[in-house]
C-alpha cells in the first residue's frame, strides 16, 4: 500500500534515466522533480501534524493551506524552468508535473486517506 501511495514519486524519479538518454531538457526535469518532492514532503508533514490537531476548523485550515501552497510551488517551478532555462525546459517541467499529479490523483482514490472520517464502532450511537 505504501508503494501505491508514493507511486507518483517513484515514477518521477524513474523518469531520470529516460530524460538523460533521450537528451530531454535536464533543467526543466530537475526543477520539476525538486518541486514535486518538496510538495509531497510538505503534504506528508502537514497531514501528520493535522492528525494531531483536535479542532476540525484548524485541521481543515491546515489542509487548505497545504493545498494552496502546493499549487503555488508547482506553478512557480514551471515558470522558473520556462524563464531561466527556456521554453523546452518549461514544457518539460509542466509535462512532468502534470504526469505526476495525474498519477497522484488517481492513486488517491485507491489509497485510504488518513484524515477520512472513521465509521462509528459497533454499538456506538450514530449521527443519523
């Protein structure tokens, strides 16, 4: 189950030999890889901290803040690759990040979200 949860990271790292052999833009790949790894580490850190928070509003705020920060980091990485490296680097960064996000999004349906509501225990009163 851990492999499925981090399949996007595995695929981003496994892409490196193909980028080198095919002569694809290396700077765009490195920027996108660094941004993706940074956002995944940040997300894991925030989710771990959110599990310890008792207040649901604070937990939701942490998660929304994490999502917004992640979007900004990814967009800024694409812009950095485009304007520092060139058009091909920007396209490489955008393609890698789009592929990584697609895998992450699909795998999120198959892996259990640790912050999801747990069903009531047998014999406990339910909300309905």
